[in-house]
C-alpha cells in the first residue's frame, strides 16, 4: 500500500488535529446526513486551514442510537456514511494532501445489535456468549433489583434486565451509557483478541491512529461495588461544571487542579473509571501499533482527575496522547490558565509525553458559548431554551477567539473541533422534537445533552442548507445565524474567525511553537523594558497571562478592562487593538 504522507519524527508531539463529526460535516448525496464522500470533497478546505491530521468520529455500521458510538460492526462502514471504498478514497486523498487520518475506536461497549450481544441474549446464563459482556444476577429474593446502584452516564440506571428464552425475567446486563450499548467484559481474552483484530483491520487500511473512546473505562472494580458519584461531577468522571465566581473556585473548582504545586498521584473515584487494569490493555495495543510503519498513534479520551493520574495513560509504553480535559474545563481566568498549563506541562513532561490542548469537541458545549456562560453547566448537561447565563453571540465568540489564540501558542499538540474555526456557537434553541441525544430522553428532558454542538456545518451562505447538502433536510436544524458564519463569507475576510485560525496555524508552524518551551512573563516587567524602571506605569496585571515561546511573546487579557500593550511587532491579535492598549478578552502574539 502506498503511503504518501511524509514521515516526520514523532509528528504527533506538535500536530494540530481536526475532529470531524461525519454526520454533520458535509452531505454529498442529499439524505440530510454527512458522509465520507462529503469529507473527501472538503479536504482542500482543511488543507488550506493548515491542520496536520483529521480524527473521524465513528462511521461504522450502527443503529445510530448514540450517533454511531453504538457499533454493530467495527470493520465496515454504515451505509449512511458510504462504503469501505469511500473510506479508502478519503484516506488516500487525505494522505496525498499531507493530512493524516485518525479514526475513533469504541472498546468499552458495543451496540445491542452486535452479533455477539444478540448471541448473548439467545444463550443461557453462564454461557461463553454472555461471558463477553457483563451479565449478572439481580439482587433481592427474586433478582428483581439491579446488581448494584450504578447510574448511566446518560441518566437512569446502568443495568437492564433481559427476558430469558423461556419468557421469564432473567439476568441484568451493564451499560454505562444507553441500554443499547452493553459493556464488554475486558477480563475475557476473547474480547481482547477481537479488538486486536479490529486494530489490525484499520491499520492495514492505512489509518494513522485511533482516538480511543472512554479510554478510562473498560475495566471495572472487582465485585462491582455500589457507588454514588458527587452531584457536581461531570458525567464522564471529570471535574465538570462552571465554578462560582471566587478566585480560588475559578482556579480549582472547574479545573480539578489544586492551587498547591504538589498534586496527589492517586484519587478516589468511580469503580467503573480509571481502574489500573486498563493500562495492561494499552501496553498490548502499543506493541501492536509499533509493528506498523509511520508512527501510528493512540489518543485517550480519559476523563480523569488530577493531571498526574491522566499522565499514566501516556507513559512511554502506552498511549501517545491523552486529551487534556482539565484544560478544556478551565475558565477564562489568567490565574486558572497559568495553574492548569503548569500542571499539564509538569504532569505530561514527567512521563516524556507532550501535553495536548483542546477547547471543544462533540461532547461539550462549544467554547464560543461555554467560556462566557455565567451559570453552572456540568459536562454532558448541554444548554437549551430554559438554561440560564447564556451569553450573547458576539460576547461569547470574542472571548473564544482570545482563548483559541492563547491555546494555539502553547507547546505540544492541539485539537480543533469542526466549526470552531468559523466561530460557531452552541445552538441553544433546537426544538424539543428535533433533539436526538440519548441524554435528553433518558432524563426526560432534564438535561439537553449534546445536540447543540453537533448541528451540521455552514459552507455556503446562500445555498440550500448553507451548503451542507444540496437537497434533503439536515438531521438537526441549522439556525439562521449560519448565514453570517458560513465558510464562503469568512474565507476572504481578514477579520473573520476563519482567518484568525488560518493565521494562527500558519504562525504556529513558522515559529515552531508546538516544539517550543514556555516561560511565563510578568506584564509589568515587559512594560519596564520600554521605559526607565522608575517611569514604568503601574499596572494591575492580575488578569493577564503572558509567556514567551521561542521568538513569540503571547499576552492574554482575561479581565474586563484594557491593559497596556507591550511594544513590538504584532504577529496576531484575536480582536481589534485599541492603539497601545490590549482590550479585554483579547490575546496578542508579539515578535520577541
């Protein structure tokens, strides 16, 4: 197989990786659903943007009860998205453009329509077929109560009782997510061997790696003990939520990172998250990937606190990257940013791994809205018409642009979520009847879920469906705001969010900031260089986070008022500057 992507050494340490949510990216056949051919048609746009790799959320055969994260066949393409031939064509075109391809892998659970689970339902308790999943007898005299008190990530109980072949109520099976997503039993060697086969299938087709869904799951504590999670916690096990307004809460509450420099390497937690046994699985997978050329990678979705514990996933013989959810959940606050960046670089650096930086993905409220929300909003709850504290669009996107400019200047690897380069906000006003996230249904509308960050993209302002698809009705309705934010409207506008991302990624490459090193700077010291120390202006810099990375100085103003702008050639600004002042919620790159 030809492999035209240039093989730079350890490319993943500094890469910018762009997440594609296939059903919402581009629809090539007018059925309202994005597809692989739609991705292929827009690879030139991603090449122009300047990304290094794409990560595709699941496109495998699935009943789509959880938007493809309920996989019925791990080695085929769902007809909604095309065929294996379409995947091969997309992969080949991406590689020809110098773009690597990472695919999602969902090992914690399958679809209930997977042939293994269907066989388990037909088999008897104690059978080999049921041994691939977590079937257990119920509690109580007649087994009428679930085996334990665990709750699903999507709300409601994490156990469902089956009806046996003779028509009687029978065993219960575990599903940490929807009832259509039964958890595998990873103590079963047959399960482990099956996933080795799946890895090889896609590696042989030329993929450059895997983003591993729920990488902190899979192994459950012995005995499956009862557990009640904290009410304020995120649905996937992270810290979750927006902190209250106090300085200390801003730093600690939403970040999960302590103010003190010493952070415990262990943390109590759910018996279904972050069990030590997961690391044996990833050591096995790493050895398998290392057999292939071209530095194929594993990236962990591990919602784990604190950061030194996350770093266990990226020790030298395990995974290559782990998403930095502590950073994603950090509020727009200078002190909080400095704390989480220091903790990240220390934790990942201690095991020789790069830190990753991410602000949005398909599971969280888009950061063009989230960073300006003023009310608590735990991860997974989503936003809707009844939610409080939602910002106006211009307020939210102005802060989001500043946060992105800050993030893309950090050393390490960065992840972008499709549409953030257009400044897309969370879609709040989706009609109830349009919502499809299992969270919405399992909580009877108490939680809105994740549909608001998954609305199909706008490509062309004056085209049908804003260019997402020439015909048909998109699977989620698009708001009128999309006409202002479509890619064609932004493409030639130097002040657009698209231009900001394009310029930032170009400068990131030109100045090699991904491979650089960070040195924090104090704003008053920067200003003192411009005048005699005695004449230097007194500045309240508590809202400023400033650092040097190579030959670039980055200054972010997270406060509500302007601060003096250091002298130098401005390379990039997230918003308009005010003469020699750096306005609120603005980040600037200056030539050092």
